[in-house]
């Protein structure tokens, strides 16, 4: 299998499967970009191995609050800021862990850092010219999240 060309699909497929399983939301790939701009909140995890990378899952806080409501089964009015932040970090953790399992036996073996959260607007990352960027927007008309892998 040519993992290099399928890496973006592996990450996005895993993320869509996890969201569907834990929340019931069915998402599709809405667009593929080459940018690394971010929304209001971004869950991050470092992927360290023979090929190092960073996983980003980013969303507007309102979309993440709605997704969190479905994940933990609590109405949005009762969800705290910490619940939303924890849900995004857990989404990053589950995605990276599932992709790690799918890629076992390939050159893309990696160890995972703890997930962490970046918040704020107008964030972006500047990458070297030879850096590979996978960037996809996933959504369903009700919510959207962005998946980014930089390696």
C-alpha cells in the first residue's frame, strides 16, 4: 500500500468514523486545502517516529460545543468550557491512536504525545518548503471540523 498518498484519507476516515461512533454525526470531506490556518480552538498531538508529524483537529467553539453535547449526552446549556476542551483533546487522542494502529507495520510508526489545546483566532503555522501538509474540512451542514497533518 502506498501510504504516502493515502495518509490524508487514513486520518480523515478515522476521524469521521470516530465522530460517527461517539456522536452519531455523519461527516463528509467538504474540501481539501493546502493551508494551515485554524479555527477558534485546536487540539494538537505530536507524532514522533521515523517520520515525525503533528496532528491538528480544529473547530469553531460553537460546533465543538454541539459535538460535545452529543458525545457526553448533556444539553449544550449544561456543558462547561472545560467539557468542550476535553472533548476536543479526546477526539485528537482517539484519532491519533486509531491511525497509529492502522499504520502498524509501515514506515509511519510513531509515538504519541499527550494531546493539548490551542485557543485563539488568526493562528497559523509557517512550514518549510519540503513539509507535507494534509488539510481537509469535514462537515455535514450542521457542524464542521478541520483535520490537518503536517509532516
